[in-house]
């Protein structure tokens, strides 16, 4: 497979991307525009009420980001006209039929032109309100696959899921699809329509009690956790993402479906440049709070393998998965775990050592000695229960945050990635493709990446303006 064949595959394609203001989809869009400027068109679905606000979001929250620096430098003054030629921002909401797009002419054009749909939009809040998570992650997937089925020449539907749809599984976790109604507890039965009815019932009960928004939010969050736990998932996010997978798998019909399941996505390894990160999230909160001197310990079993994956490897895997499927013309191997725990594992104990090594050399706080001796070594502690204000989450107690992250910092599973390995094999030995679309976890030198790329990236792109 030559580099040309990858680039040729993307040439003249029209791709609809949902969730393009988000972290992952933005990196995907940047890569596509950089590696194949002869793409025909990118429809970017953004949440907005009108064309003015959608255009504002597109320019500020997508192309205004430093992530697009290389593109801006390359195109210079022509960058705006390049974007106007290639990118169409569409105001829409995945929780609505036809994404709530009002312009019928635009819908017809999209249905006529789209070759590929990359559905990345989601609410990624672990303890999201059940109604919001159901509408976004499950019904969003339903609306997106329905839209795909109406497209005249659709080639692929790529659903971005998460590796943690497996719940708190242990051992080697296979890349296996969900059956409709499957749960993680043998004692429970799952009916998505029933879950939707329960949500409606709960909401109407709350309305009849004249509950205020704060109460409704709190009860709907709790309700999501209860229903997720009942069926064996640790939180509402992964429960509704798993149901999203069930829906697209069940409804895909003849459409080739690719489901990618990334693990914990962190900053870029190398492209478009090393260390880019959108903002502080997931395990990065722990790094940042420690580097800021706010915490020296957090809940977690130091013996477990943490599965972190740089975002550019995720987007490369998405592109190569589509390419390989197009060449093989097959609907097999549709689930891809995208992580590192099998091929290049790193334990939490090693991460805590690397955190200390980094911060003693690069203290973030000015009043900490240059030698960094004041930074106590960080520890992941299985029994840690301290109840502190967690500075990054306004008004949130550390205990609540720890409870949310606890399953992931005690996670004893390893993500098998046989299908993703086949993608690596497909491009193996073709130096230019392997370099340009690196998806090999073994190429990550964890100490080098964390100390010299990811941690400085966290400081530079997400913390600097606030410090
Ligand atoms: N980040 C990770 O570590 C990770 C790991 C595994 C899997 N994933 C999956 O990867 C995908 C992307 O995650 P991410 O980290 O990029 O998330 P993110 O930064 O939170 O972005 C989510 C995107 O979805 C959009 N969205 C949410 N609700 C929507 C709605 N009703 N209609 C239209 N758009 C909506 C958001 O738009 P607004 O800007 O309007 O909110 C945003 O653009 C998700 O499917 C997630 O489940 C992420």
C-alpha cells in the first residue's frame, strides 16, 4: 500500500463530521485537510441556532485553535478561501431527527454528496443527566445512522465509541460487538425503548412536582447512574455509549460500519506538532492538580496498567480503518480498540515516578525551589479517601470526583487489539505511510513522551493563560 493510495482514497471525498468543536474530531479534521487538501468537502455539524452562530463557532472553536497553525502558515492569506471552498458548517443537533437541520435544500445536498460519516459527537461527562446522555449518545447514534441510510452513495459510517463500554471487565477484552439488549449483568434485561419511557416518566413526575432545574439535574444524574449500575455499567456515559453501539450495529443495514473504541485520549504525540491538547480532562486533571501543588495523592491502584493513547494515533487509526475497509470491501472486523495496554503497557506506578521526575525538573510553581525538592512524590493510593475541594472543579469535592474516576484507576482489563493490529500490518513496511499515519503504540517512549511532550503540552496549551 503506497502513501498515494491513502491520499487517493480521500481525494474528492465528502465527509460529514459530527462533534467538530470537540477534541478528537478537530484533530481528525486538521489531519484530513493537511494530508489531503483535495478532499471535496467537509460538512461539519456544530451545535448552533443559526448560520451566524455556527460560523462564529467554526472560526473560533475549530479553525481559530493553535492546532491549525501549520495549515494557517502553509496557506497564509489564502487559508480563509481554502476553508470556504472545502468546509461547510452546518447548524445542527445530533439528538434530533435529521440533526434538526431546517434548510431542506441543504439536507438534499448533503444526502446527495456525502461519502463518509464520522460520528464523534457525544456528551463525555461520566455522570451526565440520563435524559441528556440518552438523547446525545444513544439517540444521537440513532439519528446519525438513519441519516447515513438516506445518503445516496454512502461508503462508510464510522462511529466513535469508547473502549470502556466493556464496563469494569478484567483480563483481555476482545473487540466484540454488542448484541441489541445485551447487558453486563446476567440478571438484567435491557430494552432501550423502556429506558426512554422511564426517562419520560421521571421527567413528568418532576414537572408535576414543580421541581426546579437544579433538582431535575441532580435527580436525572442520579437516575442515570442507577440505571447504568443496574445493567452493570459504572456510569451513565459508558452505558449510553454502549447503547449507541447497539443501535448503529442493529440498524446499519447494508452500510459498512466501523466502530472505533479509543481508550483514554491524551495530547498529540507528533502531529500536527507534539503536545497539542484541547483542555484538561480525564487523567490530565490528576497531573495538573499535582503539578499545581494542590494534591500529592489520588485514588488508584499503582499496579494496574493505565491505557492512554495520543489523539493523533486515534485519528490515524480512523483513517487507515476506512482505507483498509475500502480496499477489502468487507464488513468484517468492524470494532477497533485503539489503545496501548496490550502492546506498550505502562503501569500507574511508572506514571507516578515520571510525574515526579518531570515536576522536579520543571516546577510549575514559582515559589517551589528550582531543584523542585518541595514536590513530594505523587502516589496513586487504592484506599485514598481525602475530602478536599478539588480546585479545578468549582464547588466539587474531591471525593465525588474520585468516585467517578475510581473504576478507571482500578481497571484490571487489557484491550485486545487484533483488528487494529491488522491495520498496522496493512501499512507495515511502507515507510511513508507508517510515518504519516503512525498507529503503532510501540513507537511511544512513555518517559520521553510524558516528560518532554505531554506534560509541557498541558502547561502550554491548557494552563498557561490561567496561570
Ligand atoms: N476524550 C477521550 O478520552 C475519549 C476516549 C474514548 C472515546 N471518546 C469518544 O470520542 C468522541 C469525541 O470525544 P471528545 O473527547 O472529542 O469529546 P468532546 O471534546 O467533549 O466533544 C464532544 C463534541 O460533541 C458535540 N456534541 C455534544 N452534544 C451534541 C449534540 N446534541 N449535537 C451536536 N453535537 C454535540 C460537542 O459540541 P459542543 O461544543 O456544542 O458541546 C463537541 O463538539 C466521543 O464520541 C467520545 O465518546 C473520547
